[in-house]
C-alpha cells in the first residue's frame, strides 16, 4: 500500500471514529503520508545526480581572464 492509499484510508477512518483525539491522530498520520508521497514523487522526478562536478582547470582560466 502506498502513502496516498494510507492517507486516504486514515482520512476515511478519522471520519468514522467518535474520539476526537483518535480522529486528530489519524488526520496527522494522513498528512504525514501525503508529505512522504510528495517527497517520494520529488525524488523520482529529480535527476539521478543532482550535484555537478566543477572543472577546476576551467576555473583557473576564468580567474586569469578576470584579473586582466
């Protein structure tokens, strides 16, 4: 079961319980599940390697050009 399914299930259950503390806890859990689902979606659409490697030789050439 994925996070969105868990969130929907918790929200449905929260609507049926009579105890406000339990309903609040279920809604908090549902919110956390939705946040985890959003984070998981963000990671799946981001590039595999978000860090770039800087070519230090090119930096040296640029520094020389800027000082002229």
